[in-house]
C-alpha cells in the first residue's frame, strides 16, 4: 500500500512539539546560567561579555547551518539568546556613537544585542568611551571604518577600557547589520581574543603616499593633525609581531613613529562563502 503523506494537522503538531522543545531548552539554558552566576559570582565583576567565546560560537553556527531558514534569521536569534543571557548574568548597557549615522548604528546594536539590553545614544565616540570607562561593565559601539576624531587615544592607559570585538562576527553580502563596528569595554583578560591586535600609533610626516604604503598591510583609521604634518592612527595588526612590519613601512614611506600603544584586540573576520550566505 502507498503510504499517505502527512496531513497539515500532523505537520502542525510536529511544529508545536518542536516549539515546546526549543522553549524547554531555553529554560534549561537559563537554569544553567543561574548556576553559573552562583559559581563564578559574575554579578560582582561587571559584564559577562566573552568576545572570544562569542566569535567562536557564531563561526560554528554559520559553518553548520543548512536548510531553507535564512542565515540572517538564525544569527539574529542566536545573538538575542546570547546577549540576553549575558545581560541576565550581569546587567549592562550599550553606548552607541551615532556620529556616523543613527539608523545603521541602531540596526547593529539591536541585531547583536536585542531589545532587552538598554541602548544609550551618544553624539560622538569620545562620549561613548567615557561612559563605558565610568561603568562597571557596559559596552560602546563605535564605527570601525571612519572617525572624525582619534577617540582611541583614551584607550591607551593600562586601566582604560579596550577594543574587545569587531562586529558583525559573521560577515557576508547583504548582512542586515553590516556596519563594521568596534566594541569597547573592560572585560576579563581570559575573555579576550587576540587574533588581531589594535594599535594606537601617532606619526609625523603623514601624507597620502604614506597612507597608500600602509594599505597592503592592514586596515587603518587615520585622523590627520591639522596643526602639524602628523596624524593619529588606529591600526589593525593581524597576529603578533605585525606592528614591526607596519613601522618599517611607515619609515620607508617617509614618516616617523612618535608613539605606539596597544589599545585592544579582536577575532579575525570570518566571511561566509557566497554559496553558504545565500542559503
């Protein structure tokens, strides 16, 4: 006999069963987080944000995903789950620099941190960094592609917050929160990921030729000093020891390094292959 296909009612019952299992697993995850708070005393040390772990989780999510459900949807669901449970462990706020555009920054904040985490807007990057420096475990979101001022200089002191992540963790064409942003915060040393170091470098003899000489080596945000021939640079340095190559390139191009300071680090950018991103 030919097996009859399942009815709509049967399929809907299966969906209801899966929904109940998903909800049950989320509540089970909450129970584990509750125990984690007791074991690690997270509420006493500030934000529970773990950039190294989150970057790894999001990479694995993108690599294993398949089926008709868009990756955008899956990533956004996981981001809300991760951020909300992080907030439950230790409440924090997201301070966003809106000077590069309000809508794109809000999209990034809401996509990566959901609506449970409080969103606080600032008119410039310095104000966002200052708010984080005064907080217990808040985060700041600042553009990773341009800046009107060298806000990263405030991260140079040892006790200052640092760049701890670059969002989105998973990059692809037509990402719903595609604006590249740095996350600035003060987190535990063992939570950091150091695949890409972030350096604050101040130079003399800055010019368009020097900028072109550096472009093959790393991503750079430059704020020229209008009162002199210098500039403040925020340089992404992949792997340890890479700053020496950049310093050599600066000198070879006719510039000189006045100072340099490590101001953070983040995970290597993971880009989804086009065939995967379209699934």
